[in-house]
């Protein structure tokens, strides 16, 4: 299975989430949830995939594509584990590719732990990292990273620190700083006012993980413009998205363009 491809696609769609008032389980008949997602990458067609979603009410159970499956585990209304399985390399057998666990405090995400390359020698995963989320008084979130040395088992703190800024439920700015070299990367996001595809999935509103250029899993609207800036050369690149919506205001197609504003990079098409 292509490692965490689904997570990338999720972010590329700028996965939405429920507001705090939406965190109660709803009748599935009253909840709009996507059934399928067709992901097309123009430059890397080997990454193309067709996803099918399985739910229990408005809780996501799993996603399945040609390469593997992702299973989700809840503790009450909170997503606490996400496991990616490779179902392609060994037919008829599920092989764990990687997994992420989430921990919370006072209703907020405080850490996420990632592990991959499981074996007899490394039952907990050969490669492990952890992110710690600190919720600041001004509403921003500081993200610190830790990497576990595969040989020694010692956890080491990364030189990278990130600050996330949210407005109206959307990630509008992320600033990643390399404290060793005093350099930074800044991402600024602009949104539409429409519904995100997975707006009604329970638990996603608390997940602050995000992908470069695609926004946060917890953003409530769709990214239409992304600006990337590097302190090293003081240059900026702008990337635009074009969305087509159904009559209820949910995207049926999301087209991402390269920084020339003309060349299509990838598309995402949904059915509900």
C-alpha cells in the first residue's frame, strides 16, 4: 500500500469536521457522507486510487482502495487509532503498513504517535515519531516533534517547531521554524464558504494534523488558494483550487493546479 496515501488525499480534499455542536451521533439517514472518492494524480498516475468509505452512523469505520485499507478506532466520540493495512503485496492477508494513535485532554488533541515497519525485531515499529500539540491562550497551537532512534530506542526532539493559526474553524496560517538554522516556512490558506466533503464525520474536528499545501484535517471549509513562502530566499508560490459543488453545497470535484495556475496537478471526485 502506498504509505499514508489516503491521509494525503484526505488533506488534499481539506477534510472538514464537525463543530462542537455536531459531535453528537446523528441518524445516518440525516447525515450526508461521501460514499466514494476518485483520486487522480496527473504527474504520478501510479498513485491513482478509488476509495470506498464504510461508516457506523456518522463514525468512520474504514476506507478501502486498490492497495489497502485504513481502519479507525473510537473511544466514545474520539478517534484514538488509525491503522493502514497493505492488502496488495500479500493476497488474502492484511499486513500493517503503519499506524497513528491520538491522545486527548480536556476535549483537545494533545499528541499523535506514528509508527511503521513492524517486525519481530521491532514489534512497536522500527520508525516512530510523535507530535505534541500545545493549545495557547491566543488560540494558536504549537506543534513540537520527536523522533525515536531505531537503534537506541531513545526519543530525540526535532529542531522543527510549528505554530498553527485558526480562524472561523479553518487553518489559515502555519509557520514552521528550524530552530537550529533560524529559517522558516510559512503557509497561508484561503477558503470558500461551502461544506467540506467529510463535514459530518464524528471526531475529525479535533484532529489538527495537516498536510503542506492542503490545510488541516479540522478545517470546516475548502481551500481555494494556498501561498507558500520561504525565509531563505523570500520567494512565494501560489497554488489555486477549483471546486464544483452539488445542490447541497458539497464538492463533487476538486481540481488542484500547479503554481502556474494553468496546469492541473490532481483531481478528486466524490459521490455521496
